[in-house]
C-alpha cells in the first residue's frame, strides 16, 4: 500500500475538512499514515453530513418510539404500521448545497436520492413532497435558482413516475445565499416485507447494481459540510448528475428481486457513495468487507480507487446476496438493462479492505471508524427572548381590505400554481387531494378505501425569534394540517437546516429547536421516525434562518371522508380556537407594517390536542363541508383562501371589541381552524360540551368577502392578485 507522507496527509486532510484532532484520531486508529483512499474514506465518513458529529447529542432527545413505529431513526427511512397489513416508509433529506451550486441537478438528484432511501427498504414510492426556501426573488441569481430547482424537482419526479403531491415554499433575504431544497418521499410495503441494511454471512457476495460510476459528486458529502464562499462556483463538479429513467428501472428491478429470497442486506449509494454504503452495511452487521475496484462498472476511463470510492454518481445500489443467488439477481438486472457486478465479499476480519489492479489501496478497522468518530457537544448560546408585541402597539397603516389584498399577493402567501403545475401530481391515479385542494395532500392506498395524508411544514421566522417555540410550532402545524383533512397524524420525519454549528448562537438555535420539537411530539403522540441534518448553510458568514422542516404522515380510514378547504355555498362558518390577536412575527407585521419583531405566537399543546381531536371527530362524523387551519396571515387570510379555492364568497361578522381589528383578522394565534358546516348551532353546542372554544364567523355565499361594516372585496379580485405574483416574478 502506498501511504501519504505525513506533511502531505496533513495538507490533504485539511482540504478534505478534517480538523487536526480528527487527524490525530485517524492516525491512532490506523497506526500509520493513511493512503489517499483511506484519507478520503475517513474524511467523508467523519464529515458533518455523514457522521452528525455536532447534532447527535441533541437528536437523542427526540421521541422515536410508539406502538405503531416499526423502524425508527437509523435505517434508510422510517417505517410505521398503518393497518391493513401495510406499512408506510418515509423520510426527508436535504440537497441544499448542491442546489445552490447547480439548481437543476441539485434538486433533481435530491429527489432521486430520497426515492432510493424509500425503495431500498422494500417500499414502492407513492408520493413525493418538498420544502423549499428561497431568497428574495430580486436577489442575484435567485430567479434562475428558483427556476432550476422547480424544473429539477418536476423533471426527475415526473419522469420516474412518482407524483409530487405537496410541499411548501417561503421567501426571505436570509436565503439569498443559501436556498434550501428538502425532498420527501413516502412509500408503501407489506408489513413483513421490509429490507434492512445490516450485512451478514461471511463469504456472501457484495453486489453493485444500477448505473455506472463516474467522477461526478466526488467529495459531495464534504462539500455539504462547509460554508460557501465567493468561489463556491468552483465546486460545480461535486454536484451529481441524475438520470430519472435509470431510477425508474432501478426501482422496478429492486422490487422484483425483493420478491425472491436473494437479498440479505441492501443500501443505496447516497452521500459518500460506495464508501458510506459499504462501511455502514458491514459496520451494522459486525462483519468485514473486501472490495475489488476492478469489478466496479465505470463510465470513465482511468478511474482510481479513491475516485470510485468517493464518487456520488446516482442510481446505484449495494447488496449482500445469499449464497448462490447471484444468477437470480443478475438475470433480473440484465433484463432491466442495468449494470450488475460482484465487487467483493464479506469477511470475518472486521476491516474494510479495498484492492485495485492487484494493489491494496485501503485497510481500515470498521469498529473504530464508527466508535471513534467525532462527537461534539459544542458550546451553545441561547437566543435572546423578544418581548411580546402588544396588538395596540402597532397602528394599521392601510386598512383591512388593502392589507388582505396585499397579503394574499405577497411571495409567502401567493398561489404556488406556477410551481405545482410543473409537477405531475396525478401520475399513478391515487392522488385524492392534489396541491392547493386541502391543508395536506391525500393519497389513496391502492385497492383499499384508505388513504394517507401528507404534509411539510415550518415557519422559520418564528424559529429565528424563538427557536424552541418555533420548533414546537413546526410540529404542531404539521399535526394540524393532517388533522384538517380528517386524518389521524401518526409520525414525522424532519430536516434540520441550520447555519455553522461552530458558532454558539447557531448551536443554541439547534438545541432549542430540538427541545421544542420533542415537547410537541410527546404531547401530540407524533414520534420522529427518520430525518436529516443539514448544517453550515452559510455564505460569506451569513446564515439562514433556523429551519427545522417537518414532514408529517397520517392515515384516513375512508378516503371519501377526506376534507378539503374549498368553501361551499350556503354554509355557516365557525372558528375553532381562541383569538387574541397575536401580531409578533406575523406576516401582517412584516408585509404591512414593515417590521420583523416581537415574540412568535405561543403554542398551547394541550389546546392544540383538544381542538384538533375535536375537529377530526367532527370531520369523520360527516358534519363538516370544508376545513382550513389558521396559520400564516391569520384568520382573514384563511377565510380568503377557502373562498379562492371554491370561488364562493362569505359575509363575516364583527370580531371582539377589545382587540384591534387588524390584530383580530391577521394575528397568527395557534391551534385554530375555520370550519364550514351546515348547522353552526349544533357545532357550537358540541364544542361547548367538549370544552373547545368556538365562535360563529359568518356565512358563505355570493361572489365577495363582505367584511364587518359592509366593505367587501370580490373573490375574483383576490384570486387575480393571488395568482399573478409568481408568474410576474418569474417573467411568465
């Protein structure tokens, strides 16, 4: 083996992102200087992206167990029992750094990667979602970034044949240098048909399947573990290139092979490629692994072992097969026109050894590669609490009607039709509630009357003002959006997007957000079963807003009862929950008053649970015609969105005299829903019996929203303002 001279090893280690103390730890494990391939393996496996060295100590605080949780964090994706002999398999992951450098391919390969995490487990993907954060549309490169990301998501998902059914998009100057692209996939599998990644069986073949290996994506995991600087354009070669048609073939080939008994273990080649998949499979199984690089299918000439081990070329999987099953797998993958190669075998050495052209390129003990991996409890600094903003402390500069029109047209509230029209939300024919139709997407379970409700949620401005309250609210809003469809929320995946963890204030944001999330998950019986951490989302020292994105999954026993937000003619409108007029960190305050100030609205988890359980019971009893939660923009925006969804107006009655009108209509108090029902009196009586605050709002009908006092805005006017913003911003 050719090892590096100590000075050269130190120089390269620094370039690869290893700290001096981490280099010392590596040298102690090896007992010598590393080879180039060994240094590459250590650098990616000990990167923030792969090792979670700054976040693991905090993530342990999240609740991950429940009677319906089959597999929690630690596998490729989380698994929950949804009844009927089926499980849902799901996860959300980031592709932030690649999407900053190359928006189309960064977003496309983010979709491809999360799809593989799900079907690796034996599940057929049935839905994609996303959570996107962009800078101000007028910021440099931002229009092309938005366009590239949206086309990348649509281009990959549409071609692979999995519907993109939901998501969210926010805009803020804090993302000018760091857009966030979080992709989520949900799949379905029979309860006994889950495949895991722990390798077993000394002598068993290690098999490579899928597309060929190229030089794209080398050190992608390392790149995703650093801040960006002015020269980050030079990192473009580290962005992977996706092929959705190859992914579709890979899905079908893997699921076909899974119908046999050939597979012992399976892992996709995601971040760090062949390195992470081989190390993780062998490490989890407590065995050794020997790989022969000569056998790896290659699409470029002269590739070295270092390049092959660190390549992040897409649409590739690694498997351990049962003895004698190689011919079964080879026949299936050849039929689907995919590469198949036996590239190694399992050993009893406890080491990963890599050979190329007869030369030993690496020999690393696996146990210390994991057990001695860095784990930091970095210093934290608490985010200073902002004072509560009194509702009467900020005057209304424009009036209720003008503010409503401005809010429904602002980037954070305007119609996302320009985005979702580029996604195929109906492919597969099982989408029951497509984007814009309900608070969560609803997807039927094929050959049953049951369905899943799916959502992604987070309010970063709340998290910036108070990370713990913001983390709590992100979980609560996901729970609320699923509840608003009539579904029972079961579990979440998360995507923790934060800045540089070496800054105490950023690590403090992370720790506080986890505390808030944990409290909400416990109170709402909504455990975390999978997730992803993306740190170092900073450019030139400027970090993003803390963004703990939540992906939620719930189950509906009867898809026919799935509730949408389109308000029918002649219904009575009832508000569930208390309204105090909370303006701190509200969109009204930012968009109308020009301030980002005050504490965010508090989340009363007991009220959240009580109100949501009541609303769900009413939906399932058949007494509700439309339901929409109150979130960004407050009560009047929620009613306007219901009106725009159906084209039906409403006449609203006055709010409480003690609350300023703008605070009443645009405050963002939590735990609230607007219901359209045929009989408000019956609903109010049921709410009183359940101890749930409820108020009659008015009645639907006509072509305008008529406000207390007689002023009105036509639904057509609202719709025009709502629909025009994104096409105008994007020049369409």
